[in-house]
């Protein structure tokens, strides 16, 4: 699962790098009328737009896949500032208080799932709980 988060991070950085590289320089006004030499950069700009759209579409598809996975786990996507978090209400064990709202990023949820699986595997191998006294 860490590989997925690393790949998504690289895709986001790549999208930002290409978006920054594709911004055309600001043209200074000139006294001479427009010449045919200025036409090729204008023709190149529409060709660059599909590449930007493709990277944005792949990032949107990756976000949608993460949303589906987290929704299947019982989380609801929310925005906390500029970060996308996934929240759900969890009952507190040993109390009759109202459920507590727990919010995690997708990476934190994947790490928690990985830790739980690792704990279960160690428990099955050793036959007794780790740290259970």
C-alpha cells in the first residue's frame, strides 16, 4: 500500500512539474506587427493542453479509486483545510458514550491496516498476543 501512495505522490509531483513547465513566458508588447514566426508557439499550446488534461485525469482517477476503497471501509471523504481526509464514527470500547469521529488520511488508514495485518500474522505464528501480559 505504501507503493501506491509513493506512486500517487510521484504522479502529483509530475503533474505539478509539467504544469509549471507548460506556462508560456509573458510576451512583451512590441511595436512591430505580428509575424508568421509567432504562429508556431500558438500552435504548440493546444498540443500541450491534452498532456496536462491526461495527467489531471489520471490524478482524478487515482483519487476516485482511493475514495472507493475508503468508502468500502466505512469512511466518508471530507476536506480538512487543503487535505482530503476520510472520517467515520467509531464506538469507544468499554463506555456508553456517543461514538467518536475518527478522521485519517488515506496513507494513515493504509498504515493502520498494514499494522493490523502484521499483528494478526505475528499472533498466528506465536500463539499468544504480543504485549498482552
